[in-house]
C-alpha cells in the first residue's frame, strides 16, 4: 500500500487537516532534508541525535563510529522515532498571536539492524554520500577496507510514518485586517553559496559537477 495505516503512534492530532500518511508526500521530505533527528531512550533518559541519513525504499540508512551509543542502541533492535523538518517561510501576521512558519515535516517510526553484508554496506555509504551531493560518490576516492571497518552502518525499517505541513499566508482575526500593519510570508530556502576551495587543493583541479550543479528542493 502507498499509505501508512493511521494509528495512535503516527496520527497527527493537532490540526489533523495538515497531516498526510502517503509515501508520495512523506518520502520527498526525508530525501530533501540534509539532517534527521533520531530520538531514543536509554534507561529512561531520552536523547535526540542529529545525523545524516539516506533512504532506499522503506529503509533509512544511518552511519557513524562503531563506538556510537546511538548505533549500538539501534543494533539492539530498540524502537526509534526519526524526524525531518524543512522550513519554507516565515508567516508574518498582523497580530503576534498569529505569527507562524510554513514547513514540511516527516516523522517515521521503526526498528533497525546492523548492516553486515559488504555489498549492502557499500551501497548504503554510496547513498549517504549521494544524499549530501549527487554525483559525489563517483567523483571522490571510495572507502578502503580500513575505513569500511571503522564505519558502522545501520538500516532502519520504516514501519509507520506521517507528514505534517503548513503553507499559505497569515490567518488573522477578522477585526485585525484593517490594521495598518504589514502581513505576508517571507519565503526561505537552503541555497548554496560560493564554494570555498581547500587551501591544500592541488592546482589545476576543476570544480566538479556535483558542486557546480548543487541544488536541493522540490
């Protein structure tokens, strides 16, 4: 099915009209976001860790050092909650009360496993690299055996998910529309700036296509 079942775990309760449960809405948010936040609890203490992610179908891949408490927790099969948020604009209203933001957010629930098979591990690292900059995996030196051994990769099966979004302008009280106060939306976007070459860069190396053509967005 294209849509995740609506349950007590993933149901959008506050302003449910903004919620969505279909993969066609949720997955593009996961794919566009550079960073996800992984929530987990250890002995009753909650933690939220920001990290890079990449998606393949209904699986999210994460990576890090073998000593990572987060990855160890995931490999033990504990439940996880992972979120991504894209900020699209500031909603500037006539009243302070009605100021808001336009956004797209996704929340996924699942459990993970250690990636032990070499081919899947390399494919996951390629996905993570491509998530940062499309085309970079083939431009750069790929990991050697020492680096592969020093990198832990986990796969999180997405079992449930939902999205929540806001778009459009401010929604002021009727009596405030006659006030001489500017209101509207200030759009925001993540845009690349001028690349800064490494000081130890060899001469005569052209800017690669992954950086020349870098973009994120819909």
